[in-house]
């Protein structure tokens, strides 16, 4: 055990006691700080990350028990173990000390070996708890990362198994996150929606491959079949209370609704459409129109952006479209970054500048 990594605060109103305890601990390799009152203890514990506090019970102005209560009420010091030093063996006093948050006590006078044994035991226990908490955090993060990877994989499969549609899922996630942040959604929820958006077309798993992979235009009957996928996706995800999948269910069900009420599956209108659905609708269409699919060529950026503008207040939430165009450089930057990342073509800076100029002239 490397004692030099531990900082211990010793509190006693008698200078001789402080010197005795600090000498024993420092000879054993610990780092110590000594104070003589409760108020100073509270200030130092708030400002420094002590590993342990040795606290006398009987002190003037503010006794050890009262000091310990304040320490435990402050999040900055609540996790610091407190061992009481006391000349009393009164049961009621010791009970109050434990109730205040103390983990142990040493009765004065004590043996050097006893002090070192108690201090070492509680420091080892604190280290064990800290390591356990870190392992739990790591495992929780691992589970979360696995869930996200699974969602992206399922989203890619649902989109039709091709490399391009797999990349579509990733790009929609990036566009969704950017627009969500611009709308004012906080970081945590924006990241949730980013990951949830990858399952926007999960309902396509319930659609025939012959329809999904058809290179010609769909018949009316086939299009009616395709239009079932939002409800199918929402149903697939409806049997969970996990926030990530609950958000994905909303996205699935509402990303094909339109601002003017002409969308599907429920012909929702305006703000009756969940904000998640309204955001993903723009991200999805912006990407889907921009890139080549088996059944169509990709549109030019000018054509795509003109369509988004024209559909403001019809297909899309006009406020979100306004935010999109006010920050269009961000979306075009993501667009080019994604192209470069996947080596589908080189970013064209000059073309992007021309498009931005056209957009601002057209306002």
C-alpha cells in the first residue's frame, strides 16, 4: 500500500494531540494537514480532496459531531470517511457520532499500531468502493455503447442492407443532432435523439425485400405497403420503457408526418407532430434526396435545398427550416465531411460556397 498517495486531515483543538497523530501518520508515509476547529475543517474539506478525516469530538464553538453533520451535508465532502477521536466511551455520544456519519472511532489514548490499522483499513475500503463504482460506470457505458451500435446495425439492415443505406443512417444521425441543438434541445437529449434516429426506418424489416430493393418505380399497391413501415416500427419498439428505444418509437411513427397534415400514418398536422419526428423528417429527406439509391440518382445540392425551402410550411416545420437555412453551412460541412470519411467523392468547397451564396441571395 503506497501511503504517500493519501491526504489525511487531522482535527483537534489540542496542539499536542495534533503533533502526536500527525507524527505517527507521516512516519508511515501519509500526507497530513492539521487544524484546530470545526469551521476551518469545513472550509478545507470543501477546497481539498482529502482521503480521510480524523476528527476530535470535544471541541469548543463547533464540536466534532456537529462538524461531521455539516461535512456529510455538503456534496463536496460527503464521501470523505470520518474517524472520530474521543476520550469518551459514553454509548450515547458514540451513537450520535455514528448517526452523524462517522465510520469508526478511536478511544484516547490509543496505540500507534491501532491508529495505523484503522486508518489503513478505511482507506483500503474507500479505494475498493471507488474502484467498484468505476467498474459499474465502465460497464454501464459499455452497455450503452453496445445498444447504440446495435441500433445503428439494425437501422442499416432495415434500410435495405446496402453500404449506401448504412451510411444514410449515420448521416441522418449527424444531421438530426445538429438540428436538435440548433432548436435548443439540451446536449443529453440531443444525443439521445441522435442515436434514436438511426432506427427511423426499422419498420422496413416488416416490408418485403422485393419492394425495398425494387429498382423501378413502385406501384400504388407497393407504395401503400411501404407506407406501413412507420406504424410497424413503432409497434416493434412499443414494448419497452428504455428512454433510447422510447424515443426511437416516436421517431419511427412520426418522421413521415407532414406539417400540413398530408403525411402518414396518422395525418398529424403542425405541432401535433412530435418535435423528434419534425427534426428527423428534415434530416432524412435532406440526406435521402442528396444521394444515389438503387431506384434514383442523387439530386444536386441546389435542387435539394430548393426543395426544402419550397416545402417549408407544407412538408416541414417552417421554424426548423428557418433554423436549417440560417445555419446551412453547418449542414453542408457535415455533408462534405461524411463524403470524405466514406470516400464516396471529394468535398467541393467552391461548389458549397456557390450554393451558400445562392441561398442568401434567394432570401
